[in-house]
C-alpha cells in the first residue's frame, strides 16, 4: 500500500516539480524505504540514473520530459 501511494504522489509531482526532481525524490524515498542506508550509494545511483535518462531520452531521442510548473 505504501508503494502504491508513493507512486501516485510521484505521478502528481511530475507535473508540479518536473520529471528529474520528482524522480530523484521518489528514488530517495524508495531507497530509504527498502533499507539502503549508504548516502554514497544513494548519490551514485541518483547520478547514474538521472544521467542515463537525460542522455537517452533528452539528448539522443530528443524527447522533452516534463519540466514542471516551477521552472
């Protein structure tokens, strides 16, 4: 149930905060929820995840991801 609610909040936050910010927050939440306690490991996962998504979708495929209302 926690995962479902967190994913619903994530989908709502994509429009408000943008894809990369909301994905980072969701990833941090899920890593903490499932027991990852190393901040270095969390930081590396976030950097690799966001870099990969940016390079694949924005840079290579030229797909614009939601930027959110705050930008």
